[in-house]
C-alpha cells in the first residue's frame, strides 16, 4: 500500500504524533493554513468519505473526539476552531486517506473558498 497517511500511521515516515489511540492519530499539517493546523486520521485506510460505511462510521466520532481534545490541550477550545474534511476533486481532497483538518489560532472566514 503506497498511501502516504498509511505510511505515517505505520511510522514508516517519521512523524511527531500529537495524539494517538488505537483508532486514530494526529500530526501537524506540512503546509499549515492557520497558526494551528493538525490532521487527524484513522489508522485504518479509508480513501474518502464516500467510502465510509456503517462498520467504519464510528471513526468519525473518534476523529472528532481527538480534535476537541487537542483543541483543549493546545489552548484554543474556548476561542474556537474549525474542523473539516475535503472529499474528492471538487472538495479539494489531495490525499486519499480520510483526514479531519483541525484549524485554530485565528478567526476563520465564511464562506470557505
Ligand atoms: P486534503 O487536501 O484535504 O486532502 O489535505 C491533505 C493535507 O495533507 C494538505 O493540507 C497537505 O498540506 C497535507 N500533507 C501532505 N503531505 C503531508 C505530510 N507528509 N505530512 C503532513 N501533512 C501532509
Ligand atoms: Zn491510507
């Protein structure tokens, strides 16, 4: 499997994990779009949100729990933050292993680009 995020999850690429449990892990985005920009991924390979099923949907909850835990630990839970997932071309997805973006440390804009 040549998936970049599977390699990160298997520690084949050296990465500092900011959070990990048996289901998910988190690390800094390499091209941050905010003062804090963290990616949260399931250990299990799921290419996009379109590939999520009833057997794997609990992973979205695990990712959300990781996001709010990190926001608290990093000190921007109260000021606020954004989580988002891009899906396929029009959604702006570039890495085909689902991931939640956690963005914080500045005011977010709406609508998104
Ligand atoms: P998306 O465009 O939603 O698929 O998001 C993919 C994200 O992965 C982008 O924000 C990239 O900056 C980020 N990214 C790509 N390669 C790496 C890497 N090796 N380590 C950390 N983040 C990465
Ligand atoms: Zn993968």
